[in-house]
């Protein structure tokens, strides 16, 4: 979804930091071998994630929704030398693919994969986090927020992806079997109204929210 003319969008990408070679390789192989390759964060959003992480300089990062590992590698670029990134996904078939690229990176020993439901795994993580990226099943975004808010350090950042949902969050007549749209509408309201965070929703790609714990 483009919020500005495509020609201008192309200009924006062209004048953004180049995509690292390892991530170019990951993108190519994802498009060759993996279903739904559009789920990748991609060059432009990946550089945004990297920049935010570098500004935050987190010790511990939590990612909910790994897919093929692109966003994890972007977030890891800003991690402290002794930091850790914990990433959670339910797709067992992608674990080896993710690990292949994690092991090729400079952060191999710092990235920890967790397989299973984030609703089950998050309560078992005995850590606090400086940066959290939510990019998983939309129906559970609010539940993820409520699970992680007490594990987020003061001043910590939550990044939430796909919060504009191709504009469907404005549709008041969504289909009865569409559970994701109302879930995201409720989640966006939660971030706006929860006094524990301050939030800015950015119209980047499919919508990216930055929430800072007060």
C-alpha cells in the first residue's frame, strides 16, 4: 500500500541507506522458496527498523513473529555487544531457514529462536526488554501488548507492524469472518488510550506504530 505516489516512493527508497548484502540474499531465497514472501519487512522498512534499533541501542530485544528472519537481523544491528535478541514463531518449517541466515550474520550467538505460541512463551522469558517488535497474528496483538508491557523497561519501545491493514481499519463493514480488522482497530485504540505508553502511528508501508513506555 502506497501513501504517496509510487514514483515518489521509489525516490524515498533510492535515497535510503542501501540494503546489506546478507539481507539481499535472504530476500532472494525467501522469494524463491518460501510461501507469502511479501511478509518480509523489505529494504525500506528494514532500514527503518535498523535505524530505530540503533537509536535505542537495546540490550535485550523481543520479536514476536520471525518469518524468515529479515526483521530480526535488522533489529540486531542496533543491539549492544552483550545483548540478546529473542524471536518467537509458530512455523517449525522456517526454523532452519532462519538459523542459516542468523549464523551467517555477526549476531549468530546473540539471536535465540523460540518455537511455539508467543502467548505461552512470553510469560516464561525471565528477562526485561528495551525494544519489542510485534509482527505476528493480528488477532492477538492486544494480548501480546498486555503480556510484554510489564517486561518492557521504562523508556523502552514497542514497534507494531501492519497497524493500518491496507486501509481496512477504516472499513466499518468488514466481513463477519474477518477477525483481524476489528482486532487491529481495538489494538490501535489500546495504544492510544493506555497511559503507560505514548504512541505515534506512522503511515509507513502498511502502518508502523512506535510506542514508548513512560
